[in-house]
C-alpha cells in the first residue's frame, strides 16, 4: 500500500554528506521595499481579496508561521544561508515571492521588477556559489517585460524568468502577452509559472473552505493557466519555449490521459471556438516544453510517477523556502529508491542545465 509519510518536525537528523549538490529551485525572497508597497495596496478599499487573503495574512498575522516566513523572506545573507546549511541545500534558485510585481499598477510594476532584479543580482554577487535566481517581470506591460528579460539575461546573467500565474485575472494564453514568450524563447530563458493567489472570479468558493492557498487552490489555478497556454497553441507558435511548473507539475502529469482524450474529442466536436487543433497532444507539450519541480511534495511515489511520465531529465528538486522549510524532507528525498545517476539529475544536473548555472 502507498502511504503518506510526512517529515519529522523539530530537530531532524542533519542531512547526510552526499556525492551530488542539492539545488533547490523554487525559493522565495522579498525586498523590504516591496513589502512597503504591499502594505499600501492592502490598505486600499479596492484591494484584491486573494492578495489580501495571502500576503495580507503573512504581513499582519502574529502567528509563528507568518512571523518566521516574513523574517526569512527578507534575509538574503546569514539567516538564509544558515537555513540552507541546516537543510543541506548547496544552492538556492530564488524568485521574487508571489505575486511579485503582478499586483502593482503598471508603472510601479515595470520599475519595481528592475529594482527587484538588481536586488537579486546583488545578493547573487555576494554569494555566487550559493545563490542563483529568476527574473521578475511585469506582464502588465508585455513589451517592457520582454525588454527586462533581455536586460536580465545579458546584463545580470540571470537565465530564467518567474511569472506568478494570472495578472489581475488575465492569462498568458491571451496573444497580447506573447511578446513575453517571444523574448523568453529568443533569450533561451525558461519561464517558471509559479502560483498566485486566486483571481476574483475563483476566490470565494475556495476561500470559504480555506482551500484557496498552497493546500489546493494554487495548484488548480496554476494548472489551469498552464493548460490555457498549451491549448491556445503557444508551443506551436514558440516551439523552443521552455516553462517550469512547481508542485509536481501542479498535478498535470496525473491528468495526462484525460487531457489528451478530451482535448481530441473537444476539437473534433468543434464545441468551442477557443479549442483549436494543435500539432500535438497536450501531454506531448507537457513533456517537451515543461520541466517540473517537486516543491511542496517530498513524496517518493509521486516523484517516481512524474519521472516516469516526464523523463528523468525533466523533474527537479525544490524546497519552496520559506513557505515549506522542512529540512527532514531532504532526508526523505536522499533516501529515494533511485540510482545515484538519477538522484544527481533530480537534485543537481537538471537544475544546472535548466537555469544555466556554472
Ligand atoms: C505559500 C506557498 C505562499 C507558496 C507562497 O507565496 C508560495 C503559502 C506567497 O503557503 O502560503 O510561493 N508555494 O509556492 O507553495
Ligand atoms: Mn512557491
């Protein structure tokens, strides 16, 4: 029987010395200045409910979890390195925490994306063997986002992009955003499609049951976003574009059969104007244009299924620090029944290739 075994809390055994580097690929940070902007947004009468429910909670809750997360998010030096050392993480690939600039008004978002990327690049320069990162961009202004991808790759040496799912309820499947895909493809920079809080049209039924966040709502909305990108034909238009999904591919590998079956049936029935024929099956794009991470899921059974479906080269390790700082998960994953070659791919070399780490 396949059971769920959660990590030990408290003081787990320190991570073993292993012959591979552990590279964690979905690690969050927040410049203190961004939290000031967030506080001002939360105070507005028209503040988005999902944003207020997520970052409003972490910024104001006296709970130990919230206080700990806020302290960790802003630290790009000793505390973060101490936590990495305690968990045996050699390298953290960091992204501006969700929703990044995507909740800001357009001019603020465009300018703060640059500020955040410069802040990240400075932290990487201080700790070049321990830190790597992803570029924040403002989808609100697709042309500016495309320029920031070019600047970030060329001038900052950061070779990946993070986009926190929807932007004000809009999805990258809309061709108005496709300058971003063109730039990412041209610069050979993968886009990590990371969760955001739920948009206004989805929030209530999830939040009423406390299921809007990382427990479930994030995966539903981010998985939806990835599927919208696939079914809109983005990968027929940009075949070399690469994307990354966290949280076991937001469950999409598990859905592959039904996605392929029903997409084919829907196309043939001409039921929706928006569902057009694609060159390949949805599952083909998942395997050719996506790499997934195990963020939030230290469950060998699920990881093995994903590796079987995606291939050993397309599943990477992630911790999701500081939202899921559970050092014993590293012990669980070190203990996975995998050859050393495949464990090295999972923890190290897939990330080195995807993020162009040297
Ligand atoms: C949470 C989880 C928040 C993830 C995040 O960013 C986040 C959470 C604000 O637990 O509230 O990135 N996550 O990726 O699972
Ligand atoms: Mn995350």
